[in-house]
């Protein structure tokens, strides 16, 4: 099935916005309360860094999905998009595990598979659209950093 440009925009942007919004629902109220009280490692960025970074990463995710949705229909595209939407679900689930449950351990149990799912998505996007795959590389790097941060917070608390 071929998608029109408006359909591609909706299928690329709406799920990303939904994942971002679902994560924010539980993250935002817990930052000034629970999160601020945690012991954090020396490499923790200031709170103000997270919003701009995630905004750019979510925009790149939507762009990547948009590009892959424009690739030829077939099993490769279906698998790539399944991986993409699966990692997006894990992305939202991490916020609920870490902030919602107030559990760095639960967050760690979600973020490790999230990182793996991002890497699989990059691998599956590559043959369909190299630029789309490259759009996800900064995301993978940030989540690798966030995994180290999550692990350190768990160990310190």
C-alpha cells in the first residue's frame, strides 16, 4: 500500500506526539518532587537540557518515519515500521516505569530493551532509506547516555 503525503504526515507525527505526550504526563509532575530528591551522578545534565534535546529527537523520529512510510510497500517496510512503533511504545513506557513508578530499576528494565529496539529500527530503516536511519542515530546515542544515567541513578539510590 502506498501512502499519500497527508497520510504519511499523520502516521509519522501523531504517534510520536502521542508518545511524547504520554511520557510528559508522568514525567513533568515528578521532576520538581521525586526526581530532584534523587542522588545523581556527576554527568547528569541540568534539567533544562532534557526538553530541547527530546524536542529535536522526536522531530527526527517523525522525519525518519515519514521517509520510511514513503518507501516501497512490502515486508521490509512493514518490519521496519513495526520496529519503529514498538520502540516508540517502549519510549513512552520508560517514563511510566522510571517516573510513574518512581523506580530507577523499572526504568532500567525498560530502557535497555528500548536501546536495543532503536538499534534494530536503525538497521531495518537503512536499506529502505539511509537518511531515515541516520535520523535515528542521535536518538540511539542519547538513549545510550540515558541508559548510563539511569543505571547510575539506580546504583546511587
